[in-house]
C-alpha cells in the first residue's frame, strides 16, 4: 500500500458514494486507475465492504446504551450460546469480548427505554448464562467516527 492508496482510503472513509472519476480528481489519477486500486484493496482485505451510515434518531432509535456483561460460566458451550444469541439481536450494534471487570461490552440502540428494558430482561438475562449486567445510557455523543487513522 502506497501513499496514493492511503489517500483513496481516506476519501472513501469520508464518502464511499463518490464516483471513481471524482476520487481520481482528488488523488490525481484516472478513474480506471482508481478502480483498479480499489479492486486490489478489496481483494487484499483492506476494504471489507462499503455501507450507508444511517441516522439513528431520524429512524426513531432514541436510546443508545453500553451494556457490560459478566458470564456465570466460561464453559465453551455456554460462551458459544451467549455469543450466538447476542449476534442474532439486531439492536446490538457491537459486541466485544473485553478484559477487566466484565466479559463483554455491547453497544445497543433501541426506540425507547421500554425496549431496552425488554431486551436486557428477556434477551440477555433469563437464559442461565449471564451473571451480571450493567448498563450506561448515552446522554450525548461527543465524537463518533467510522474512519480509521491512516496518517
């Protein structure tokens, strides 16, 4: 990957809907050269996929919470069932195994607190694998980006 590839990636992170010709103007290459570079970076796994980033509030998803989960057992089947169950929940945007006081950190969006309560009580608890749940409601998002630091 050279400095031109980095420039293309920075442009794509800012707006992946731009045409190859538009990207080419920004990085001083032809559209076909940009197209070949993007195809190579996709093949090499640098670009996993291109998506639209939606506005949660405009879609009525008014509550965002970070939920820490501690499991009661670390048996392989227990962990697998928990991970499968959480992976199937559309409201869970991120699920990360963590170090520290909890085992997992989830980022969840729901329409309201009632939906969040239902999700925690019916989908996370009550299956015999979760020992502890702690949730923090987001009051205000100060910074949110999907752009990786490429400098």
